[in-house]
C-alpha cells in the first residue's frame, strides 16, 4: 500500500463496514481509496489508475464524471434537491416518466419509484400480490422463480432469489417460493443450441404453472442473463414461451431488468429480444447512468386500475420511500436517456461488443476455460478445474480472488463472480481498453490455474 493511500485506508477500516465483504480479508487484500474518476477510469490517492471493467458494480454507463450528466445534476441542484412525492410532484419525475413510457415495451404506462434495485423488486412483488387481492383472488400469494437467480438482498427479494451463498443463512426468515430449473445454457448438452436448450427447459416452468397457477401471483426472472449467478445466459425463446404461458395461466410476469436493462444485452431492454412486454418491469443501476440511487417499477393500466378506488375501500398501494422520485436522481436519469437518444449508443455498442467478444473468445483455447459466452456488452469466462468434464474448482480455493488481485496490480478493476471472470464495461470504453482488459484477464487466468 502506498503512503498516499494509507491514511484513507486506516480511517476507513476504523469505521466502515463494506458490502459483500468478509472484512478480515482486508488484512491481506488491499482496500483501494478512490479520489476521482474520469471516463472508464478510476484513480486512487497515489495517482494509480484502474480501468473500470465492471462499471462499478454494473451501474456506470457513460463514464465517471460525465460532463452532460454532471451538468444536468448541477442545474437541478440549483432549483430543487428533494420534495415529498406524496401529494406533490415536480418536473423531473413527470418528464422522466414520460420518457420511460416512450422507450419501454408498449403497454408499460405507469411508473412507481423507489431507491434501489432490491426495493424495486419488493415493490413489484407487493403490487402483484396486492393486485390479486384487490380483484378477489386472495389465494394467489406465491411466487415462481428460477434456480441460480438473484433479485436483491432485502428479505422479499432474497426469497425469490436462488444463489445459496446469499440466501442460506437467512432461510428461516424467508417466504416459501416455487423454484423451477433455470434455462441456463451452460448446462446444455453437446451439440444443442441455446434456443433448443432453452425451449426444452421450459417444460419445467410449464409444469409449475399448470400445477400452481391457482396460488401463484407472479413469475419473476432476470431476462437473458442471470448476473450474480455467474453471468449464466439463455435464449430469448424462453421469454417468449413464458409470456404466453403466464397469459394462459393468469399469472403476472415480473422482469427484473435491474442489471440487464439500458443496453447491457444489446437492446435497450432485454425483453425486447423476445418481443414481449412483462406485467411489471424493474429498473435501476444504469437508470441514472450510475450516478444516484433510483429505481422504478413500470406496469400496465389494467394493473394500475385495480388500485384506483375510493379511499375507504383500502385498496391503495400504501408503499413509500423517503426519497421516492428524487429530483436530482431524476435529472441524472433524464440526461442518461438523452445520451441514448442523441448519440446512437446502441449502434456504437454493437461494434464494441463485437470487438469485446472476438478478443474474449481467444481465451476459449485456455486449458482451464470451459466457455466464453456473450450477450451484448456482457461477456463471461467460465474457469474450471477440468475442461473436459467441466468440473469447477472448489469455491474454497477462491481462485477468482487471485485474478482480482493481479488485475488491480495491472490497473484493471475485474471482480470475478466465484470462478467466472466477466467484463461489463461502461459504454465509453475504447477497443484499446478492451484489449487491456482481456490481456489482464488472460494473465490472471494463468496465475489462478497454475497450481
């Protein structure tokens, strides 16, 4: 640790409890204090720079300290920083809602705001349950989810997730859900296409819906990519089949687009690739370009209408967050959407994604890489102990940590999910920076698999 960083690290470790971290690790693993960011790069107090290959936990879209988003937040700060959204409103939240409705899958016309992704999932689950209650179906109170799924850390969101690392210890606190095998295409048989595997896996969902539709409020899925579950991916045909089955069985479809929305999978929203519209769509992370906490649940007029009644009926959705629809966050989100509109971002990303995929696929020849997979601007590299049998390394060996530490030394922020190395960079990344990311990952794989 350099002398310039040391005082900040000491002050931090005296008081700060970091997320998703065994704090004892920081006796050995360096904590990096960041003083500024610019574009795809972060800089510590010693002046060392780090290429942000994971978009600072998948939130940053257009680079750190983006001048256009800065200007929008700065201008909003001069007029209104916060106001209660119950009984009051403001231009930024009105305009943002109009702009979201204009770009979302047709039919999603109502926006309910919260602070973060987990909160959005909680809102969507409560809305679905409450809708069925309001229309007289009090028996519909359960949720159907996929194995290997992740939807957040609050108790409701954790219950409908399926990553045991996060969930197991809290199981006594969680509601019982119906879990169906994932369409994860890493599990496909040799010679089977993604579409064939995803279609075949749908038989499990169809069976669950047939058996549980009378008691199921909603199915919740991460469209196309199960991010925290190891960047496992599946074909859009699964979503097409799911939408039809949910309609047939009268069960809501909740699309958790918190991580995959706003261009990550190649389209603005992942659901577009299946040509479907969910009943509720959860958005956060990239919604503000990674600037400020904000989330939104978008839903339909029929669902909204079930809550629209006389107060004495007690049908209203009495859910709230103090900073719901915060004007500063809404201003950042509006600036983010403006960049998408004005800069032909998705078109530019197609070229970046092609370059990223081509360079990453060079790692397929590595003796301990079982698969390199891609969906748009998300690329994942599956590191295994035995490539032929696809046998993973024991999680206790923490080989991904070796890659993380090597990458920091080389000036790249990579944060593997277990044994999966992935790239999810900001959209301002250059082909040369992509080359650096892949080269550092190659070096890290060599170090992590040499023993």
